[in-house]
C-alpha cells in the first residue's frame, strides 16, 4: 500500500497541534497547597484550570518542606489556594522564595474556626499541651462538609476574580459540587443516626477530626495533639490507656499519614480493637479508597460505622 502525502492533511494536523497547545496555554494556572484542596479546585475549575498540588496524596502537610522545584511551580501560577488557619506553616516562606506575584485565596475565609479544646471532654484536654504553628485554632475545617461548602464558594470566587470570562462555568460547577456535598452530608448524618451514644467515642492518630466530631456527634481523643510532628509522652499514653479502659472505648483508628506504632501499642495494652485506617489531611492515590474529597468521607464513615456498630 502506498501512502500519499497530503498537504491539506499536514496543514490540518499542524493546525490541531497549535490549537491544542494554545488551549493548554490559555488555562488558568493554579497551585493548591495539599491534595484535598486540589480536588476541590479541580471540581470547580473544570477544563478551564490547570491544578498543581504541592503536598500530594498520602503525604503529610505538617511535615512538608518546600523545595526549589515547589518554588518554581508557584512562581508560574496565577492563583495559589491555601487552607489557612495556620495549616501551611511553610506558606509565607515559600511565597517569598518563589517571587509569587499572583493572588492567594484562603479557602477557610468565613469558616467559624474551632478552638482546640472547645467542646472537648476530659478525654481530650491533654491535647492542649501539643499546640504548634496553628496556635489555638484547629485548621482541619474541611472535616465538616458544611465547611466544605464554604471552601467551594471561596474557590469559586477566587477563580472568577482571576478569570472573569469563566464566571458562568465556575458558578455552575460550584453549584453542582455544593449540591453533591449537601447530599453527602445527609448521608453521613443518616449513617451515624442509629449509633448508640456509648459507641461514639473513638481514638485517632492525631487531632484532625474535631470538626468531624462536632458535626456528626462523635467524641474524639488523639494522643498526638494537632500536629503529626508532635509526640505524646509516656505519661500521656498511660493516661489514654486508662481512659480507654474506664470509658470502654471500643476502637482506635489509624490515619494514612501517621505512624501506626503508637496506636497499635495503645490498642494492645487497652484491649481496644483497631477499627481501620482513616484519611484526615490527605487523599489516597488514584485507585485507592479515598481519591477524592467526597470519597474520603464515604471511606471514613464506612470504616467508622463498620467498627463502631459491631
């Protein structure tokens, strides 16, 4: 078979190639500080945005140290999406070293921040000694889906400000996504509705589920305070073991970003079961159990109800 060169075909391919490259270049360049926020930006931005995450799936933002490559990513961005509430202790340093000239959008703007120790019982007050860069504010506001709606509204407004021509797209995407969050919020509350009060006390690896507990009626004890960089003393661990026995807490839960050894020790010495792994500060990789923000809730709620309802 003989292939005959066609000038028309060549011109068409060349035109398509240029068009594709131009389309990619036209996308709004955004950087999100961590994987959960990146997923939100992708949902609101759709095809009009290019999203780069700094702290990826299964990674710990508390332990993140920006590299020159991260500074380069930010230097070329139009918009930088951050959580705020002190979650990104490295943010100002990175912005300064990168020479970033774009807009910074704080996703927690308008969120009623939860203070550490607020509404906690005696099981949690030991965490007061483990505050870090965040001060008294708990930065893990995304663990309440109602706060997730505020995140989406802030992301929408940030994208519209940077790309007014995409306003209709961003507003439509945000409306659709907020509806999905509302639906999931109802599902979470329904899943916990039949859980006895005696089964609503849990232990997690670090103090990331305060908003979740407040929103959905669970009491959370975490041996490491807010930051995964902190460590509980032997005295703290012994106290937690006694409290688990006294309160008959049924299960402890590991987290995807933390060292499991301490929780395994606590479970072994207290007689509590290990209820499974929860996702707190990061999503799983694609193909894992929690690759999106909504999937993270589905996985965590399924893990919790399965262990606590038995």
